[in-house]
């Protein structure tokens, strides 16, 4: 079954014909070439596919594309501002908050959702916000550091 | 310490696309006419295949290829080489674990491919299976490979010195059994690859491999085509840790499917396949016996290791071999005997994994040291310091220690965790533990050798292209190798452009494993940069006059220490832009000048009769300290603090080094406390998702502290040694020792789940 | 691991939803989808139709405090994160807020609903013990109209409830106890993203000076979440609680569970955890100064 849906992805409106069994993750990476949103498990257990839907971080592998008709979606590709890295991306880069980079898009989106709702989060807030984003490379220390740094700068 | 301009600096990672979402991993590539490949796997742990009927699958609309053993050349994987080959690309008529590959299909989409798999009919004859290596060794146990009696793939006895005599001279002898379970690499990116046999018969493979040259060699062998007809193109890799340091099933199977269909085929594992069929850290049962003098001097060590191979050898013989060598090399003990068995079982099989057999044996040795310390009434840190060795020592298996910061590491780790205060503290159920490590910087464990090559190209505009065959699987080697080139050449980082790993374009490199990249590929890059620098200076001298030895390059400008003729030092005429030197050189090709580098350390291949050899040209050291609080009512462990102090020689990039250590600690925490695989009676893995296979989340870890001690290794590039693997080794024993300190109860079976700790405390209390 | 094809419906009133649900033989309701989509991907359920309840937001997604009835009504598709962060819930039903925030990860809580957590009837559902201990009721709609039952009569077994096959859970009604104190403890291998080995919700209802009633509910230690019965027989609130009585309550709790041994933990461990944690938490909530459990031994 196919359905016409309309989404605003990274500030661009898309009218798309999509199959009902297509997840948002598949729609983004396979249909719209937004491959930054990664597929790590398909069951919401790793967070690599995290995107922001209407302000909330969700695992896009557990969201049907048809389900979010009319929503505003932000993916990692939408983080840059005026072709420049956002502060969050820049700090991730400067402090070395990634290694293999596979969890990074999801991690950035969880961090972005947090900072949008809480511009100066505590360490506990940060940990809770990214608890659903597994990283096998970094031990999280530099990631928490980076998000904290952006939070402090916001202050 | 020598001052550098680029090396040792906190330079951000050069792969900026990792924070923009532009970094392409295998699954992000789409080709026209690309098919989806899926694998039919055994539902049984042990069975003969009586027949396979693929006719219905072939007829399904959208199916482009179905392959079974009959479609292969019937050639086994090489892996560690003869006589250990035991696996065909697809089952030859027998399956040996749940998940063994039987057939594969390529179809126009995933749902069609899955439907096709369900249409393949396999007739099995179930066989009895065995999951415990000690049971598998018994006479009468099910035989997993026809040619291997009692399922013992490897049995070696190594005598380093005379342990028997040394035990006689010991005052006290300690004997314990330690058991460690399997561990998944847990890469966030599932294994996968795309293969395409083109019209000319050239096999192109896009892979996240750590070692393109091993993959090329294996594929050329399995398909019986020249290596030049196999091109491995590396994508970004979502993790490595050894998981992809050899050819993987997906690479072979996608290639088979492409060969059959004539179209590009992408094979990406599901998370369940990833967790239940890819390599794991070898489980081991270890019987450890140590003889000591009353004053704490280690006299003799005897270890019997029974390593659970799983269904196939893969790198098991080499992993076990290295584990045996390190068993003799952890702390100063001259007389060591190690008996080791590698035993087949009907389970998913082991392979290389960060630490290569050492986290297992280090857990046993380091845990027992704390028991010895308690018995002797010596502080565990003091006991360790009493038994460490220094630069110049040769370990019983022949490791020549050319630089060693172990003492500094132990002392700093204790200081940073507040060791003395915690020991003195009366906090109930709070404890501190410490453990250390030795690890190679590259290892000559394969007959191929242990080398890397690099090419550095200077362009007439002053930019430099660095070509390396190495694979950055998240280790930052793209950045650190660029730093080495920049430092040696005297240019800034923004002038370096790196091209990595495409077997058709980049020079040969054995890959990113064995903590070898910084040391071995780094030296190759340094040699290539030096070669280029010499050519540039030669061209400059020809142009300006003066002597070659008086020239150097700084920030891309070739300058002289001395005045040349009448031209005074510092005047623009003794400053020659690098690009101009390229143009002035008669050696230039087009408008570029090439420097070539090849490095192979003066290390030794293991002597197979004695198990000795200096397999690496440098060894890294570290000490880790953990502080825990245990809840005696539940057995839960709160890891309050963790410190990793490392001797990595000169760090090329401290951010990268800290990152490697922190990430390794996190994996070690998982190994110590939560990560495990359990099997039901039929051999099915129960932890088949990230919900059940529990890797630490950010909530499970404290802020991971790291320190780098001030040591330089003379052979390493700018004094650097390897750091990729070491960090995982002492984590489990440091934590288990802290739990022992906190509760008085010693956990000897990993992982130390709350339940194990709870029963341990309860049992020990009941003895009181 | 890919979803098979299905028809997608987005009804915008309850009657329409019930009508589609009743007419489509193999249909499933989509709340947050954090369980349903996984089951569909694994082929455990293969619905021909998926009925998305998002169109019913105005009647299913809310939290309200009903002053006159002194209760809180929670719409079934309210997200677990909204519950965890709701000022009403954190004020009146703090144990439910604690339970809700212990579920999975933020991404899962943003999507997963309380109705889904209840209707899946997993023995490990985090909100179940909290709701049982508070004495919650559930409201269901079907082609025969509306009915409500106490949550304690809702669960039958793992993934089995007394809900009719074609009924839709719409609301959860939780009575408010003005003088209460409590906690939710989740014992698991990880501190986030985990399924409990054992979980315990304990609520102590009290008058300003003394404990009147204790309610305990347990998760992951029986085929369903369990509300411990008969605590009043052991302790009627007439005199101060002592450590002997607390142990009796612990024992009573253990008597009413039937834990299994699986790859997460053994039955014996689960039993001991119920005893230890019930004793510890009841003690901490009721004894002056929150004495430690060991001191009472």
C-alpha cells in the first residue's frame, strides 16, 4: 500500500509517495539519499538512526514514514548553518568526540534535541539524553565533554 | 622531551565528514542494478546436509542468483594458513553451529531475498552437538571436524625455563581456575560489503575491512584469480577491533553472488546475524598455578589454557599462540610452563579481537596476584612493583623490552585513583583494584611478514598527498599518519591530503590490527616523507647551492641553517618554497615529486618448536585502577572511578590516544561486568539483539580518566608505540580486584554479573 | 528484518477505529510502535492492517487531574516521556514517573506509550508494578461499548490480558493518595536501555504521623506483574512498623511470586532480590532516619 505524505525535512518540504511498510530510516537513507541517518539494529536498541521529529529525538527505525505525515524532521544533514558546521558539530570535531563515526549522527541528534530544550544541561541530563545511543569506540567521555562544552558556551 | 610542531599536538580528526553525515559507509552506497544478498543459515548446531533444493527459490520473480557449495571452487579459506584451514565459503555438506552458511541468494530487494531463502529446502540429518570445550575433548564426544580427533585443533606445551624446579624452590603455591566467556566486537555498523565482478572479470569489493590486502589475498585464493584482478576499496568503517581484520563471510558471499548474477550485490548483516555469526573473543578456561617466595617474588608460573574455538579455527591458533607468549611476559617470572588447547565446539567461532587472547590470560594472572597479595599480607600494588621489569629485560618467550614505563604507570594509576586513601577508608563495600599490561606494537604472527608501505607526493603548489594502504576503522590513523608526514616533511597539516586504502592505488600495507598502525605504518610514512624531503633538498641545493646537510623544511619553506655564498641567512633567496623545489627537480613526474617508504621491523617470527621469538619491535605498557562500590543486597557494582595510565611512547596525537584508551576501557567494563553469550540446549544464542547483548551505555560508565607517561621508544616513529588494543587488557582484572577488595569475595568467572557477585558475597559470609 | 506490506489506517474518531479494528481480521493498533514494529520486523506478528491511533490524539493523549474524584486520568497513547516529565504525575504519582523514566531510552520513551506498555503485558513492563501499587483501573472500548476493570484483573500471563481481542484501551485511571511515599526500583544489568531482572514498586500510604497501608507490586518475577496481597493481615497500620514485620512482608512477597531461571538471572536470585529489596525499601520508607538494611539484621 502506498500513501502520499508531506514532510518538512531539514527545512525543505517533501511530497513523497511512500509504501506503508517503509520506516522513516529507510525513507531517509534509501529514498531521499540522506544516508547520514544510520541503520545499526532496526529495533531501537542502538540509537544510530536517531532523528528529531517535531522536537523529539526518536529512533527512525521504529517510526513508519506514513506515521509522521505533516511532521518537521531534522537529520544530521540539517545541522550545518550557512554551509558551516554548527557549534555542536565543531565542538565534537575539536574535542575528538568520535572515532569510527557510525554512532555520531545519532549522537549529534540526541545532543541537539537536548540542547534545544535545555541550553545548559547538567552531566546527568546529558547522560540521560544519550543513554539510548550506544558507542563502542569512545567510552562516551569525550562525547559528554563536548555536549557539556556547548552547554556552557550557551550559558 | 623533543619538541615537535605537529606531532604530540591535539589536532582534530581530519575526517570532518563524520560530523556532517557525509561519511559514506558500505550501506550508504547504491549502484544501478545492485542486488540485495541474503544468507541461508543453519538452524542446527550440528548436522549433515543430505540435500539442498533451491529450485523454488530460483523460480521466484526477482531472484537473480542462488548459490550453494556447488557454485564455489571448493577451496577453503586460508586464515592463518596450513595446517589450520577448515572452512569453505558455503557449507560442504555439514553444518557445525547455528548460523553456519549454507546458501545465499541475490534478489532485487530485501523482501524478495528473504522470501527466496524461505523457499530453499534443506534436508538435514541432525547430529549430537557439544558446547563445552572440556566435554568436547573427552573421548566419545561428537566429532566436529572429520580430521580432528577429540576436537583438539591445537595442543601445545611450552616450557620457558624450568617451572617444575622453580616450584620446588617456592615457599607458597597458589592454584586457581578462571573462566572467561565470549565477547562480541559490538561494532555499531553491521558487517557488510558490496561486490561486483565487472565485464573484464575484475572483482571490485567495497568493504569496511581493516585489512584490504588480506581480503584481496583470500578472495584471489577462493576464486582462483590473480590478486591484481581483485580490487578492495575501503569505505568508512563503523568500528573494527579485529572484527574485520581478516576476510569476512559477507565479502566472499557477495562476490559469489555477483559472479553468478553479473550484477553488483550488497550483503549487509542484520544485528542478529552480526551478534550470532560473526567473530567473538575466545572463551577460555584457565588453570593457573603460581609459585612465590614469602617476600613476594614470583618464582614460577604454570598455566593450562583450554580455549573454546567454536566451530572453526579462523585465527584461533594464532590468538592462542600470542596469549601463551604473554602468559610468560606479564611481570618478571623466569620459569613458566604453558599448556594450551584449542578445542572445537558447536558454537559461533572466535577470531581476532582487541587484545588477541591477552585480556583472558591477564584476567587470570592479575586476579591471582591479588589473592597472593592478600595471603602474603603484602599490598597488591607493592607486590606488583616488586615483580616488574624494566627496559633491557627479555621475557621468557623472547620479548625484548626496549622501552618500559610500567613502573611509572603503576605509580601514577595508584596516585590518580587515590589508592592509599581508598585502602585506608572504612567505607563498607568500597574497594580499589589495579592491574597492568604488556602488548605488542605490531606482531609478526603471520608468515606474510609485518610491514607497511607509504607514498608521499609533493606537488608544485606546495601541497602534499599521502597515500597509505592502511585502514582507519575509527582509530584516527588517517589523522595521525598525516601528522607524522607533516612533521617529518616540515609542512603544516592543512597542506596534507590523505588517500587511504584502495588496493589498486595505494601502496601495500598489512592492515589495521595488532596495534601496528602508528608504529609500522607510521614508520613507513616517516621513511617516505624523509625520502621526499631529501629529494626536495637535493633539488634546492642544485638550484641555490650550499650543502644538503644544512637544509631543512619549515612550514613548507626549504631553508638553510647557514648562509649560502654571499646570501645571508634568512634572506629570501635561501628560502625556497617546497613547490619550487618540485619544479626544480629533475626527478619530478609531471609536476610532482614522490617519496617512497617501506618499513618492516627487525622482529622475529615465532619459533614454532619452542614458542619463542621477539615478535614485535616495541612493547607498550599500562596500568589501570578501578574504584567500585558494591551493593551487598543485590550484588550490583557501581564503577565510581576508573583511571588508565599508559606508556605509548611519544603520543602522536593525545586526543587520539586518550580516545583509544577510553574506548578500550568501556569495552573492558562490558567484558568485566555485563557482556555475555548464553546458548540454549540446541546451541541458539540467546543474546541476539542489543537489548540482550548488553554493552555499556553512558549511564554505566564514570568519566574515564587517562594519563600518558613520559617515555620514548627509539624505534617508534618520533618515539611512538601502539595503543589500539592495550587499553582493554587490564580493565576486567582491575575491576574484579576492586570488587575483591570491596567484598572479600573474588569472582573467577566473567562477566561478574550482580547475581554472581551476590552469591559470592553470600557464600563467603556464610563461611565466617 | 524488513516490515512486510500492510494497509495503514489513520482513523480520527474512536468509532471509526473500533469499526476498522473489528472488521479487519488481522489488524494491530499502532500506539508508539516501539514494540509492535519490532514484532512485525521479526515476523512474530503479521498484521494485514495497522491502525494508527495518532488521529485520536485529542482523546487518547492527555494527563488530567480530576479534582472531584481525586484521581488522575492518563490517555492510553500518552508517551512514557510525557508521563515521566508531567508535573501532575511527578507531584501525585511519583512512583509512576520513576517507573516511566526507567523504560529504555529517551528515544523509546518519546515514542512508546503507557497503553502499549500495559497492553503488551510483558512481565517486565516497568509501569505495571507502579500502576498496580497505586490501584489503577483501565478503561476499554469495544463494539459492545465501554468497560473498566482494576488493573489487578487485567494481566493473565505473558502477553495475555483479559482485554477482548477487538477492544481498545483508552484510559488509565489512578486514584490519588495525598499522603503517600514510595519508590520504584529496577534491578537490571545496565543502568539504561534494559529489561528488569526484578522490579519493585512500593507505596506507603500514611497519615501525617503514621503508616496506614503498604502496597507492593513486583515485575519480572512471575508470568505477570504481581500485586502482593495480604499485607494488611500482617500489618494493619495500628502500630509502628518494626523490622520483624518488615521481614514478614518480605517473606509474603516472595511467597506470591513464581520467578523463572533464564539467561538474565536465576529464579533463586530473583526471589532473594524480592526479599532483600522489599525489606530494604519498606524499611527506608517507614523507619525513622531511613536506616540501612544491614543494621536491622
